[in-house]
C-alpha cells in the first residue's frame, strides 16, 4: 500500500483543521448575527412604545437626548 509523504499528510491535516475552524467561526458569527438582529428588533419595538408614551404625555415634540429639553416640532406649515 502506498502512502503520501508525512509532509503532505501534515499539510492536508492543517488545511482540514483550518477549514473546520473557519466553519465553526462562521457558525458562531451567524448565531451572533441572528441574536443581535433579534435584540435590535426588540429594542426598536421598545423605542416605538416609549415614543408613543412620551407623545401621549408631552405631545408632538422633539426631545434633546443630551439634556432632556423639549421643543415643539415644526409641522412644516406656514
């Protein structure tokens, strides 16, 4: 029975290990991406609910996120 050289075998094994590591990392990235997308969607849902709550309390206003000051929104009509 013939065999490839030890050097060739080692090279093939290293390539296989790299391939497996990349596939593993891609799987982790997909899972993280899915989780982050889900977290972002939940956050945007909460932002929308909070916006409606604040609009009910303060009306149609702009809120400065740096200091919490409120200014009326311009409706664009003259």
